[in-house]
C-alpha cells in the first residue's frame, strides 16, 4: 500500500486534512454504493480496510468469518504472544527470564487478566491457551491463527499492506533522504525517538528507533544497525537478519496494533514494548478535533470522561504480596479476577452504550458505576497498592503511516450520502470509544521498586542485582502510557 506522501509532508492538522480530501471523496462514494446497514461495512472500516476501493465484498466476508464473534470480544484485548510467553515462564519460576523489562511484561499481563474478559493472542505454539486457562480456572485466553506477510487470505492481504506501510515510513531513514523538520513525518519519527531516549536513558536517533533488522532485506545498500542493551532485557524472537534492535521493538508493536485492528479489539502492549503509544493517541486527538462533523460526539465523550479519575490497584504488586512462590501468583490473579467481576460487567455495558454513537445519561451512570467498582476493588485489595489514572476518551488504533488513511476514512464517512444516524454509527464503530486510561508510569515504577524485596525472594534474585532493576524502573518512570 503506497503511503500518502503529501499527507505525511503536512505541517499542520489543516494541511493533513486538505491532502486527504481526494481519497476521502472516493471512500465516500464507495460507502454510498454499499449497504451501510450491513454490519460488514462497519467491520471493514473497523478492521483497517481503509482503501475501500481496493476491497471486494468477498474480502469483507472472509474477514467477518475470521474474526471472533461479537459477543466474544466485548471487553477483550489482543496481547503480544511474547509478553504472554514471558509471563508464563516467569510464573513457572524460571529465573532465567527475569529482567527489569520482563517484570513490566508481567505487570501488563496481570492487569489484563484481572480487568479484561478475554485475552486473544497468536501464540498457541509458545504456550497453549488451555494450559493458561487451567491455571486460572476459567476461559480467559483465546489463541488465534497468526498472519504472515505472504498469507493470501483476505485478513493476510490487509495485514501485509499494513506492514508495507511501515516499510514506506522508514524508507527516508534508510536512504538518508532529508525530510523538512516540522512535517507530520518528521514529528512522528522524532516523537518515537524521544520516547525511546527516555526508556533507554540515552539519546536515540530516529533510524535507531524505527528501523528493524528485517529492513536489511528491504533496502540496498544494507543498513548498519546497532544493538542497544535495552534489547538484552526484552526477549524477542530473532528474524534472522541480525540480533534484535530497538527498531524491531517498534516494528513489532506496529504489527501487533495492525493485527489487533483486524481482530476488532484494542491492543494491550506492555509499557516496555511500546513506550511511544501516548504520542500516537495525542496526534489522533489533534487531528480529530479538526473534523467538524465529529465535534459534537467528541465533545460529549470528552465531557463524559473529564470529571472522572479512577483508582485501581497495581495488580501485580497485590498478587506478589500474597505469594510464597512464583506459581502462587496464578491463584492470586484468579482471586483478583473474581473480585473484579463487577468492574468488568459495568465496563462492558458502558462500551455497549457508547457503541450506539452517542453519550447519554445511561453512559454517565455506567461510567460512575465503573469508577465505583474500581474504588471498591482497590479497597478490597488494600490501600498500599493504589494507582490513580485519568479516564480518557476513545483512541484510534493509529500508527504513523496509517494515520493519513484513517483521516481519509473519517472524511469519507462524513461526506457519504448515508443517513446521518448511520454515518454517526459507522464513525463510532470505526473509531470506537472504548474506555482507556492515561497512566503516569512513575507511580507504577514506585510500586515495582517497593516490591523488589518480594521479587528477589520469589525468584531467588542474587544480592546486588536489585539495583539494576531499580535503575531501569527509574528510566521508565518519565513515560506516560495509554492502556
């Protein structure tokens, strides 16, 4: 899929919108020809089939058949198979997998086990879902078939186009082309590099931050890629071109976000594997604010979220406190999950209310119920492990090379000849307003640091190694993340 070069060269949100209008008109005409009442149309938009003139009805039908049924993915998330595999090995007591960054994997794993109804992942070959579910005593994990670049299925072709867009994103870096500062492209890669600089504790260039090992096979001459010690603490499969580098972490996060879009559910990355996510969300909001057709819905949703902070436990810290050995954490997570049942139930109802395309009195009541359940859960778990997070409005699954296409789709929906209520419903289905939290990682970092004596005893951490963990936690503490 060729990237919209003019859009990425835009210097302001207004320029971005202007550069997307021609594509938006094509999408609007295509939408008007389709049966907008067909749920498959919303599914196509939601999944990232953004160039609708390149999508056949057969593609959409195949995608709908591949996706989990709608009643199965309410309040569900997609998570990296590597994160889940690492957590499983740690909870089996394997100390070889214990690093400062894999503990953040385990923290993300614990959060999602407690607060999500189901966790989808493409990693049955790493750890079977049945094994994980038996440890928790109920069905939480669901394995899905992975997709690859050469997969000729409808989902595989769309996924392949998403990966091709990433290649186009890093092409200027690979060819050392000068891109004017202040453009969307320069800002996007600069923000990713800045986030990595915070996470690694050293200046990080854009080519380090975004160029994966796989790019050795994309461009000629081959690139020189430097391995950062950060990658030594973050287990990742090697792609065969070189040992993993920071750009591999970025690329895998982008690929996972694209896969989650196809599934129709949020991506739940560990902070250490996507430290730049807040930037993507922030840029999406800036552009969305310029789309006048969405102004009322956006204002209403942000008004809904504005008055509410949420107090949640740091679930990993709670689970560790009651464990005598790593394997005991499974039992503690199952107990916490049972206590969070009311939280999950009200969260599902809130998402269903918002999916109707409007903010109502019902939405307000349900958000208050979610907040109340969060406070109740924290009180049950104990006040020593609290985390105050800001409830956010919806976020798009935006990553830099996809964003111009998302803007074109939003404009295309608005300009189509579909009835107004259907346009609104499609809009909200495509960019669905699910509950999200803005987390200041410093409080999480503090709880992880305070838990180090317990961690050291559970995994037999040699004396003196705890300082390396604390130093890494402090490096991550300046980040903000969205989950």
